[in-house]
């Protein structure tokens, strides 16, 4: 998937996004900067509907007159056919004609909006635009905003502004508005360089097979934002098979971004009913559904308190629910999204690419919810690979992030194994930062990562200029499993120095109790003989307290020891800094 396409669209995106952002200047004094999105985003959606419908608008109006004349009440199908879309507008008004009557622009605009088909009215309602319309009218800025959206450069029709372009425009606007509010913009969308890598990993080694057999697939994003992940994955499948039949499904909590996703789906001719609004964890809108592919970047580090009651009730259903294996700590719900995805993958063929932060690898002791979830994946042999991404890749965070590849259909060579890929040093720097995003996964980065994935071996990879580095390790599932032992020592009578017995059994001394972590592949008795008994000959294991745990020590596996600098080097560097400081102070004080 070439970045040439991305570069072509970026020119269009910047032009559109900058123009639309400039329209927000008309709102100064009436709205605070962080509120601009409440106006501009809905206006973009409405204008995109208008411009997309423009070529067939008169045909729709004529058809409506004919239907009324013929006494036909159920008009939806006829009007959609006339519009050439799954939506339409029966108002005689356009953005341009609204300007002809400045005194009544609010009432006329309301009439214009209310004459859209029901599916569009639902989108506008979810964006709470009625309130903003009143506020703009009350403050005499509605006319100015509509006028700005009538300029040629504000044209947003689907014939000139592709769905990919429009996705970029929305993402850029959401980012700008979120920055104004100091909000986490990345909570709403993921940069396309990351999505394209996820799409490649989902295709994996199956491209020739998919090309040969053709693609008919259902795809799902459980935290879809503006639905751009679904769009990019569809784009990737169509590149393999131009006649691919892809059905997209998505759920999103945020009303505004959900409305954008639904609008995008409508304009692309997809089934907008497959885009659903609500809390994925507490109010699953796709209960009982199974999908071929899942692609998602759910929120991490976010509490799931609001979903707690519903999640716990579903957990108590056991295998009949999504959360049977265990529940993570209340402070971070990302592993619940992971479980949701696993539950919705088709048996024996489903594949998922999902982003997690580092805590999903190791957080939680043996027996904890997090550990049990990792164990559920490993014991079922569904975890195929984990790819560490470079830092500073996302708009809203600079921390370490990972793509987990989960499949219900591992290839024979991958059975019983997990591939870890360290791509943290595989990036190109951006000329200009976007929020926290300072680096990107370019074509050459993606190709090197995919080379490592496809080779499926222990190896280090470098680009020809040695600026990019990727390392791969393949490990058995049991490598990530361990026993947590409780080691006891006898409680000793202070006077006699003899162990205290109760019913003939030596009593443990709670103060001397300790735990030992033993890799699953290591014999416990041998471990005790080597690591414990030489130092505490009277120690024993309380087997009733033994717990099984699962951890993925990613960082440890790829750790490279770097010798500290010699003291004389540090001293010389400090002297150099002192000299530079003295020279600078001399210049300042002249």
C-alpha cells in the first residue's frame, strides 16, 4: 500500500482542513475554541450530504411531485433511486439559496434539515446541531458560516472528495478541536500509517489465497471513532480483489464521531444500520455476531466503572458471555475490549489486529484477571504475534504501544508458538509533528516489519541504509507460563528451638513466608534444590497455594545491555558544558 496515495490525498486534505478551520474564525466571541467542533463538524457533514446529492436534487424533487400526484405514500425506495443514494433531501433550499433570505435563514435552514431522509436526520440529531443552530442565529453568525461553506473551495461532494480524503479532513479537524480543549484527540482516531500496518498483518501470508479465491468478508471495529480503520481495511482488501464483497460493522460511544462514521457509510453506499452507537462493554450492539476480521484501537488506561454492573453480570454467565476468563482491574478496560474481540471472531478462521499498551503484557499477578486473560489466549493457541510500535507514533500518547494479532486459525508452522516483533526502532521522522505524533511508519518501515513477520524466525533485520531496525523472536506458548509457589518455613518454639506442631503437622511461620516464580518449563523440585533449599533446608511448598500465571516479558526479551559511560568521559563532557555556559553568559552580560 503506497504512501503515494496518501501524499496525493494529503494535499487535498490540508487545503480543505485549513479552509474549514478558518471558518471557525466567524465563531470567535460566540464560542470558545474548544466548542468550535460542535458547529464545524456537523456543518461539514451536512455540506457533504448536500454536495453529494446536488447532481440529482432536481430529479428527487420531480419524483416527489410525481409520487404525490399518483397518491403514493411509501416513497423511500423511489426517492433513493432518484437520488442515486441511500439518502435524499426534499427541501427546495440549498446552502446557496439560503443566503437569499438572511432575515429568515434560521427557519429556512431548519426546514432544509428537516426535509432530509430519516437516516440523515438521525445523524444531525445525534450531533445535537439544533442547539448550535439556535445559538448561531441568536448571535448573528449563522449567515456568515453558511456563506463560508458556499465557496468553491468548501465543496465536499463525494465525486471530488473521496471517502479517504474526507476521513483525513475529519481527523485533522477533530485533532485541532481536541487540542483547543486539551483533550486526547487520539481517542477518536488512529493515524493511517498505523492502520495500514494493521491491515497488512491481518492479510498476513494469505494474499495469494485471497486473490485466488476472492474475498467475501465481514469486518468489525468495536471502538470505531469515525470508522477510518474499517475504511482502510476495506481499501486493502479491494486492492487484492477489486470485486471483494466487504460488509463493515462498527460501534462507537461518542455521539459526534459516531455520526461522522454513519454519514461516511451512507455516502459510500454501505449499510448505515451496521454502524451503531453505544458502550461496547456495557451495551453490546452486536451480541451473537461473528466476524471474519476485527481491527480496533480501543481506549487504554480508561476506567470501566460505568460499565461495571453489566460487565460483571456478563462475566457471571461464564462461557455464555464475553468476559468468562477474568476481569482486569477497574482502572483499565482495554483487556475487556480484547475479550470482546475474541468472542466475536469466527471460529477456525477469524483474525483480529488490536492495539494495546504495555500493561496488557505483564500487569496482574498469577490468578489475576489480566493473567487469566493472557492464559485464555495462550492455552487456546490464539495469540499469533505481538508487534511493538515506535514511541511517538500516536497523536495523543508517546508511550509504548503494541499490535496484538489474534487468530482462530493459526498456520501449521505457527501452532503452539508466539512471534514477538520489536519494531520500536523502525520509523521515519516526520518533518512536522502532529500533536504527539513525531514519527511515522513509512512504506519501507512497513515492508521491513512484514518481512520479519513472514520469515517467522529469530532474526534481526535492517534497512539498506541501516537506519531502520526490526528484531523477531519466536517462542513456545509455555514460555509465557509460570508457577507461583508459596514457600513456607517452620514456626519455631523460642524456648526449645523445635518446630511447633499442630495435629502432628509442622506449623508455618507467616513472617518467613515467601514466594517463588518458576518458569513452566522448569522442574519445580530441581528449582527448589538449586535456588531455595541450599539457603533454607527446612523450607517446603504449600501446594494448595500454588497459582498458575501468564506474562509476556516483551521488554526483557529484547533488552540490550549498554555499558555506562566511563567517569572520565562524563567529567570531560561536564567541563565542556561549563565552558559553553560561561561563553553564553559572557554574551548575555555584554
